[in-house]
């Protein structure tokens, strides 16, 4: 088996993600894997769709929402990641805004951010 083949490595990573997810405590392991592994190592489109599908059944799952924000960030869909981080009131929202220069995207969310900042 040639592991230098990028397509093959991506398929193996997706399979590994699916196995982690299937375990009872798998969502936390899955979330950790997404956060720690490089985003170009797996097929982001497939993983995003799986997370979105699962969120339809469990829309308040904070672990999956946080993971989806990570996936959107890898995919350079910063606006979607921003919305999720704001909804979760996640501390990474400020890093995302600064790192990707999203200041124009938050004009209508300044009050929410100010309120959020006082809680962090």
C-alpha cells in the first residue's frame, strides 16, 4: 500500500474519523482529531457534510458545532465559522476575527461581541 498517495491518505483519514465517531465516546475524539490533524489530510467536504447531517438530528451539540467551525476555518469559510463561534460564545472567535481580518464581517455584531467579551 503506497501511503504517499494523497487520495489514499485522505480516504484512510476519513475512515479513521468515521471509526472514532462510531465509538461511544467518539465525538470528543473526533473533535480532537479535527483540531489537531492538518486540514489538508482529509476530504473536508465529506466530513463537513457528515457533521451537518448529524447536527440536523442534534442541533445543540456543542462538540459538533465547534468541530464544524474548525472545518469551516480549514475550508476558508470564515463567515460560517464566525457565526458558529458567536453562537457558542467561544473564546476562539476573537482569534478568528483577528487572524483572518474579519472586522468588516462583525459590524452588525459589535454589541454581541462586547457582551460576549465581558463574559470571557
